């Protein structure tokens, strides 16, 4: 478990101080894949680098697996850090070393016996699907393969936590998918807690259980990815979600709507379309679908439909009441003319 309490990071620069992280508190459970989302400059990397004390927090506490890292002295801190792996957008492999040597690097530095290193590195390369590339240099690898080497290197010391700083941002969509599924597998097989920062909501939607949204160094909203997709509160959260699930309706279509326009959100195993067709049958109301999709988040369906309702006012009101009574969220976007 990672506990971040009142964490702040202020950089002193020639042109003054920059408050990069401002009183952030977050609890990340063991075995979770936690996403931190925000635009460039929001403070995500600074926060992540504070988790393993790559960056020294200006104030606040970081506790990983019960140890307060901010209190540890050099040797204890070094030991604690070994249990926190990290990967980056630009991989940072050592170009003069082979794939095998890159992964072996920290084990060699820790004076692990050669036979043990060989066994461990070979196992890791097998895990990331690069066994046959062991003697190749980074320049001969694709971006996805480089990130796989970086992942193997990050796992060398059997960490309990893996920090990922925009790990898929330099990769194409197909490669991104394969790296995300590798991260998911690592999370499941070894119960490694993953903290992942990204500006891409697709990444979060694909693998995170919970997420936090950062703006100007602060966490402005956090919760389960599913709940935030179903009902984002902050404007910025809504903006990020709209980047993957957009329900914009052209102005001309909106103008031509006579009846009330409603947005119907149904969660999980509630058979939303069934409820809508039930309603249209039960009441003297017609529905004109303008938008609709079912997104799958962590394998759970989230349905969002926008429709114009046509019929008598009272009948429409009864129909809406009926839908709400079935525990489906209904928002009236506009009341019609
Ligand atoms: N080493 C540094 N020295 C000075 N300012 C920094 C440093 N690192 C980051 N910053 C500043 O802190 C703010 C947050 O940056 P960063 O943590 O990199 O955000 P993000 O990862 O969300 O893009 C930015 O204004 C950035 O310019
Ligand atoms: Mg960053």
C-alpha cells in the first residue's frame, strides 16, 4: 500500500519558485492499478518521482508498505527503493549494453552471484517475450521492445510497486495495447501495485481500477475509473472523459428537437436498453435516439444514450419517473420547445 499524505514539491528556479505538487493526499491499495491523469505541467511526474524519493518532497509523507520513506537514511532508503521499479516514456536503456546486460545491471551492482543473475534475467526476458533478443543492443529494437526491456529491468529486484511515467506515450496504439496487457499480466501474476501516469484516458480505461485527476499540482477528483466515467464531477474530468466517450450532438440536430432531450446512463448489469424499450411500450411516448454507446470499463458495461422524447408532457414525465424507478440515471439535457 502507498500512502501519500499532504505531499508538496516546490522547485527553486532562477526565475522563482514553482509549486509542482500542492498538498496531495492519496491512498493506493496493494495490487491496484492506479492512474494519475492530467495535462502537461499538472505535476504528475513530480508526484510520481516523489513516491520513490527520486525527487525529495518539500513537505509531506510517503509511506510504502508501511515504511515512511521520508524518514529513511541512505542505506535503508536504497533498500526500500529496490522494491519500487520505474519505467519511463523514453525507456532510458543503456545503449552500449545488450538487452541482457541492461536487465542485469542492478543485480550486478548489488553483487548477486553470476549464475543467479543469469537465471533471473532469462526468466524476466521470457516473461516480457524477448528471450531471443538477449544479445541485441537497444538500437536494434522497436519502441515496444525497448519498453519491454525496461519493464524486465524494473522487475529485476522483485519490486512490490511499479511506477510508470507515460510509459506508452511514445508508442503507437497497437504497441500501447500490447504493453498495457503485459502490465496487466504482471499486476495479476505478481500482485505488483502499479501507479501509472498518463494524459491518455484510453490507457486508464483499459487497465486502471482507480484514478486521480491532477490540475495545477492538486488532485481535483479521484475514484474508481468506472464511477468517474459514469458521473464525472469536475469540468476537467468531464473533459478527459469526453476525449474517449464523446456525446456531442450537432447544433442543427439539437435545434430541430421538439421534445425534451434526455441522457440515460445505466451501469453494470442493469439491462438499460431493455428498460428503455419497456418504457416506450408502457407509455404513450416515442423515443428518437440521437446518440448511444455501451463502453466496457474493467469488463463492466456502462451504457449512455441520448434521446429525444416525443409525446404529451404528462406522459413523458411518467415515463421518466418509471425509468428512474428502475435505478437508471436520467438527466434532462434540455426541455424541448
Ligand atoms: N526539475 C524541475 N525544476 C523546476 N521546475 C520543474 C522541474 N520539474 C518540473 N518542474 C515544473 O513543475 C511543474 C510540474 O511539472 P511535471 O511534474 O513535469 O508535470 P507533468 O508530469 O504533469 O507534465 C511544471 O510547471 C514544470 O515546469
Ligand atoms: Mg510528466
